[in-house]
C-alpha cells in the first residue's frame, strides 16, 4: 500500500488531471450530450481518485446553466408518478446499504405513495431489492426503455420529476444526468440524500435540501462543498428490524464451538487495506493469540492481503468469506462486531448493534478524519470507539475476557439503537419532511483542492490515477483535442 509521500503524489496528480478535465467542459457548452458525458467522466474520476476536492465548481456551474428541451412523459407514466415521492437512483444493487436504505424508506413511509426511477441500471434488476412485499411502487428504468443518450435521459427524467410530489436523489457521485435534470425543475421539492459524504460528488449547487446521515456530513459540506448548514438536516440511517435467528443454531451451522469467541466484520475489501501502515492487523493478531478467538470477515475474499496473512498465521481460525447476499446468520452467531478500518462501514456496524452484538471501532485522529468513521447518534462514542490502537486493543480485550461486559454492552446498544428502527426512524423522517429550510445560493464556486491529511488518506484509499479506467478509455478511443492533451499528460507524469 502507498506510504504518505506516494499518497500525496497521487493526490497532486489527481488534482491536476481533474483541473484539466474540468477545462474540457468549456469546449462542450454548446453540445449538451458531450457536456453530460464529460461531466460524468470527470465526476467518476473525482469520486474514485481523490484530488483534494469535494466539489467540482466548473462542473457544477456547467450543469446548472445547461438548458434541456422540455419532455412530457406519456400519460400512463405521468399518472403512475403523479403526486408520489419519486426516488431517483443511478443504479440499484442486491447488496449494500445504499439500495436497502431506499427500500426501508418506502417500507416505513408507507402512507406516502412512492415511485422509483433508475438512471443507468447496468445489471438486471430484481424489484424486490427496492419494493417491500405487497407494495405498489412503479419503477421506471430509463436504459431498459431504450433511452440511451445522456441528454435524452436527462430530459425524460426532468419530465418525470415535474410530476412528483417530491424528489429524493439517492444518486451516485458521478450522476450528471440526474443533477442536470434536477436543475430543470424549479420549484420542485428536491431532497439530496448525502450517502457518500466522504467523496467528491456532483449536485452541491442544486436548489435542494441536503439530507445527511450524520453530523459530519453537514460539517464537511459547509467547509469543503460550499453548502450552507441552513440547507441541511440529519436523519439516522434506517436499519431493518433484526431477523429472529436462534444464536445456538447459527453457531452450529457455522461450526463455531460453544467456548469460541467469534469476531465478525462485514464490509467491502478495500475498507481494510492499510493506510500509512495502519490497519486492524496488529489488533486482530493480538486477539488471535487467544486460542478461543475466531475471526470471520464478510466482503473480503480469501486472497485479501490483510485477512490472507492472518489466515496463514492462524490456520483454521480466520475466514474471509467474500461477498454474501445475506450475512444474517453470521451476525446472529457473532460475539463481537468490529467496524472496518481505516474506512468505516456504518450501516453494517449498526445492523450488528441492533442485534445487541457489542461493537468496537478504531477511530484515531477523529477530529480531522471524522468522515472516515462511523457515527451512531444513539450511542455515546466512548461505548464503542477507541481513539488509538492501544485503547482499541484494551477495549477489545475487555470484551473478550468478560462475557458479563458483553451482555451489558449488548443491552446498552439495543437501547441506543431505537432511533434507527421502525417507528422512531419514521417519526424522525416525518419531522424532517415537515421542516422548512433555507435555500441560499450555493457558495462553492471559489473552492479549491486542498492537501490536508484527510485528503492524502482519501487519495490512498481511492484508485491510483495511473490506472483509472476513464483515463484509459479516453486514451484507447484515440480522442483528439483537450482530452488527448489530458491523456498525454497522464502518460508522461507516470513514466
């Protein structure tokens, strides 16, 4: 993994490439299709290769000024969306908190009519990912309808938004189509769900209310995106009611012995890769020195660098199981849940806390790096978060040694999790939707990339710009003009 010096070089290279890519938009102002495609490319690059910016002012201005042709949806489609809450997703997935949040919203706010638009659904869709059983929720899949050009999708989407009672944007950070469409529907009740507050995303200049899942999202939005706090609110992450699975049966099915203490962690593999030499490896190694300890990781596969090394050192007691559609049985069997580090997986951690499984999270240098870490509004940080590795090992060691402490923490966390569940979450969201928010003009036009410690770490967590697929695609297509210059710079910087 990269050291700090390499992370800073990656940060600087990404910033230079993003600046050049944004300059290409000036060549596209009279061609909406080319502008939207370029904005999407730049958004994807900024999302995946952090360059010190959480907002792209040139792209924001271009999408705000873009004018699209009016597009009236067909009578049946318009009627299906009329007066409903319209959830706009770039793409839905069978796993991960992003799609589950939409489904839970629809499930808990059942008194509202709901509809869904998918902007670029690239894999086959199972409606059950989004629609609770027994609910009528119209789904419009723009690509499945054959609307391939970016401009045509933006125009159709703007027409659909105009029919809705309110629009909730659950979009990917690079979704230029959805952002451009939202700029066309002046007066619509727009809510932007900030589910990716740790990366650059398009949409900061929208005349929207920004709904955050933690206070850290508001603070970063104000400081690094130019979004006034008066346009923001917080609602906790909604968590499904825990499934009722017998713990003994779950442990038996997984082959976990009665005297074994099972540590579970669930997240995408990259969230465990070391940064500045720091990871969970030392703490897990110390825990595994106890013969009764087992570790299961859902998300990382057997070849994962961290878990592969641990499995080799502690044969038979470390399992990296890869991606599983439903890890409920593993959650039911676990004694302690470990949040991923150096990057958190808050939905996953909360789902285990809801079962009463004691959770532990390593959160050093929290003030500067808070967007890397889980935040649980119903739980005091001192109950689950350690500020350095020594405190983390002590917290974990105490839980390993004391079943009574595990039981006490279990009850505390069940009580603290109430705000994320059922009626309490529904009431919190209803209160949000009833509030009036200011809509001051966006103030991020003059923000520039920075090189703080957080930025260097995010550059290390993201893709290396040398291997970014968007740049490779520009080069492979033999594009001329400004993008050819960009591709050539890309080549020469990394020789």
